[in-house]
């Protein structure tokens, strides 16, 4: 029986690619994309890196299920071409992982926000963006997020964002 070498997976191959093409940082790690610069970031995250927390929803940037942070600002990954990410830091739901839960994740659990869960990664990332800009968001600030939830958990999303703001202030002070 002939032994074959184990081929690297897509994430390992992307990390060890030559230093040409588009360079970007995803969840704190460097990556290089030498494919189509117009390819949506969503497909790079899901199909190449296998980071499947970012969901495909509508494909036109309307629902927000694919929301990630690009240089700390919310962006719809389905409508963000790879060329726009060159030299930038991208954070996905997987990138919020740390020593402890992010305040938004903790508040999501405390307020039992998720029902089907499909939109939740995008909702959480949009909330992280909002709280980075508004330490004490108003009801209208929260309503302006615009991510859709088919299960209609908007009251719990709103209360969780307010709780996350309080948790953030507690941790800082």
C-alpha cells in the first residue's frame, strides 16, 4: 500500500500562500488572496477558510446575516469584494473568541436572543460595531442597525444590546 502525504486544508493553504495578491488579516491572522479580486469576502471566508459562522442570507446586502467587521466597521461580506479588504483587518464571529465572552455574546446568552440562530452572527457583529461607536446607544441607534431576524426576536436583541453596553462599561470601569 502506497502512503500519500496529507494535503493541507484550505485554511492552511491560504495561510502559506506566497506573498502576492491581496494581503489581509482575518481574526488576527495574515492571509493572502491571489484569486479574483472581485470575489465577495463571504465566499473567501466560508469556502476557502471554512469560517462558516458568517452566513449567506440574501446575497444583496439587505438582510445582514453576513455582517463582519472590516477595520472595526460593520460590512456586508456578500457585497464586499476581496479587493476592498486588501491591507485591512477582518473580524468574523469566530474572531470574537477570547479569554471570556465578548459582552455582546454574554448579553445574547443572558437575554436568550437566539431562536433559529441563523441571523445571530450578523446581529452580534452589527451590535459590536454599534457599541464601538456609541457607548450608550439609544433605542433609535439600535433600530438603525437594520439586520433582519426572521424569527422576530427584535425586543430581545434590543435588550441584549443595552445589557452589552452596561457590561462593557462595567468591565472598563
